[in-house]
C-alpha cells in the first residue's frame, strides 16, 4: 500500500502543490496513515495464517499460541523497507516540485523573451 501511494500520489502532489515543504508534509501525513493501516493489515493476516503475494508470510509461520514469537530482525526489516519507500516517495514529491519550477521558468522565459 505504501508503494502504491508513493508511485501514484507523490509526484503529482509535488507538481501541483506550490510550496515544496507543504507537498512533502502532505505526502508524509498521507504516508503515516497508509503505513498504520498497512501494518495492521499485515499483522492481522499473519496472525490469521494468511499469506501475502507469492504465498509469502510477513513474519514466518503464523502464531499458534500466546505470547507470539517472532524474529526482531523481521520487524527491523519491515520498518527499514517502509522507511525506504517513504524516502523514495518524498524524493518523488521533491522531483515533482522541481519539474513544476523548471516548467514554469521555461514558460515564463518563453513569454517574456
């Protein structure tokens, strides 16, 4: 879900929101909501024994008792991957802002000159 948000929303958000900082803040805010929802979805699917894309499970075998056992490295990897996706989305947001600024400068120069 985070990667879909980054691909679909980040660049247009940077392009259409005039203030770069506001565009990044808007993407980050949307990303935190999607991350929370995605994390709950992954956790509940793992606890229910369902698998994800390609039959893979998020954190190994589904738990069968309490307390739940898991590998801390799985949690770290999940956080790291999502942080990289968030950073990529912020990069796309900034890129959208840069493209808009260059296009505006080029159109202004063509109109004046």
